[in-house]
């Protein structure tokens, strides 16, 4: 939809949102009318360099031509039919995902939090059926983030933050240990623990990559104790971190991995992949979804994965991530630059507010997000080049200088 076709002004649109929508978002004060590749355009045609990419979604670029074509073709052919008949896009996508990331089986959902719900349910059912009714406990990381539905929210080890406050009580059966602290994770496990669940890079928690020792240690500890390693790759999955999946950076494999965001190239889709043995915990009737594995989203995902793989965008993420992070270290007031591939966080000292930096950058037509008081996060499309990184760097630098 274009504004000109509606006979309305940009202000009319903002007024309608403010009047009718239940607002849980702090909106950027501009109207996103169109988008292409690494840019979003407002109703005046003004260009914004998009370094949040729909929060790590538009990895092969916004409105990628091949993804758009796949969506249009599938929408004209078969829009929706529930999960009773076999469908072509599901079959092709299931094979493509499993063979690309080396997992046995896939279960489709719609979003990241739903994928994590399925992952938690599958792990519990596996534990209870294999070991008995008390084997349901899951250890997750403090400052992790797994989503906003009850299982995922309860797995999110940030009891004090906006995600859980006011929604208690949380779902029973989780405990939390400090991220990257292998001993603390081992100590938090009991005879009732069936799984450890972590993000390979904590995104919402401030962009903290797992250490090799931590990831390898968790894998070995789970193997030694008949426990499952559950990885939440909703944000890190599909080439963002320099490998197809972040776990490939560590030379390990999970028992179940969740994914969403970039998988659909802008269409909503989530999924879990599991080993053959663990996947058997789900059988006919034990889980289900009306829209999960939607034909249009599956067709989009097939095209997106082809784009990511054919254009070697994991390699580009690794290359551009290294280049950009080196530059970012030279920003004024920087305390630390952290990241993996093109999932990047910049932590400033106490004198610089991340929300102020975000607004200054918006004013200069760069889009990024703020985490906490002093961290900015960038998850640009994986198609960016050095020129885009240079432009973003200059805008952030000018923004921080304007605030000093
Ligand atoms: C690591 C992680 N898990 C889960 C989620 C939830 O995904 P969704 O918003 O699609 O439910 C997010 C979203 O930011 C995420 O970053």
C-alpha cells in the first residue's frame, strides 16, 4: 500500500495508530512506506540505511526479488490448507533445511517464541517418557531471551525486566545460571534436569557471544548426563553469525535447535529441528498449529535460503562483521564492541545513552536499536558492503559527538 493511494497524510496514519492500536512499541517517528535491500524509504521517498533489518529478518535484503516472486506465485497457487494434506513447499523446505544444517527432522511453527515453545515441549516430553515424570527441569541462562509466550517467557532468565514483570507467576520448571559460566550451569542441574537451553549469542541480553569452552562444555556435560542441548537460534540462525547456524562456529551440534526471523526472508515462519531420536517425542496429536508451515511462508523460506547460500552471505556476514567491528572500536566513548558476524553490539561508557544515540542516528537516517542504557545493537541485512559500514560508522560517530 502506498500513502498516495489512500488519500491520507503521514500524520493521519500516525494518528490512527495512536488512536486504535494497543501500543507496546516505542515507535520511530517516521513512516516506513517502501523498502528495498538495505534501505527503507518514507512517504517523501527519503532513504534510511536499515541496520536493524526488521530485527535480524531481512537478511537477503528487503523485498528480495526472488522471495517476492515466490510469495506471489505461491499465493496464487495455494494460500492455505492446514496440515492435513501434503503440500509441496513444506516438503521441499523440510528437505532443504534438514540437509543444509545437518539435522534429521523439522517441525514448522510461525514465530520464534512458538518455535521455543515447541522445543521446550519436545524436551519435556522426551524426558518424561524416557526417564519418568520428574525429568522435566530445564536450565537456561540469566539475561537470556527466548520470547514472550509463557513457556519462552519463563525460560527467559531476566526476572526483573519488562518481559516478565506484571505477568506472574511464570511456568514452573526452569532455573537460571550465569551465561558463559560452565560450572554454574553444571551446579544448576539436578537429577530432574532434562535439558540446557541457551542462545549461542545472547542478543537481547546485550550481544554476548558464547565462548568455545562454554558451548563445548555444555555439549559434553549434556552427553555425559543423558540431557539435551537446546539451542535458540531464532536470531543467530541462517548465516547471520558467519556460518549457516551459529553452532557451526563451535563445531558442535544441538539435540534441538529453534529458528525463525531470517528463515522466511520477511514472511513469518518458525521451526525446530531435532535429532531423529528426540523428534519421536512428538507424535500425531501431541502438538499442532493452524498456520505453522504455511505454504506462502515455506515458499518464501525456500527462496530466501537459496539467496543466502548462492550468494555466500554467511561469508559476507563474517567479512563485513570483522571489518565493521574493527571500525566501531574507534568510536568516541566506546567501552566494548562485541558480536559474531553481523550481530553486533557497541557498549558505550556511562556518559552516552544508547536511546539518545538511536534517536540521533534516526535523525541522520540510520536505523538501529538500543539495548539497556548504554548498548546499541545492529543486525543489518547480510548483503551490505564496506561502503555501507563506513556510512553507518560516520553517522554513529557524528551522533555520539553531537551528544558529547
Ligand atoms: C533469541 C530469540 N529467541 C526468541 C525470540 C522471539 O521471537 P519472536 O519475536 O519471533 O517470537 C527472539 C526475538 O527477538 C530472539 O531474539
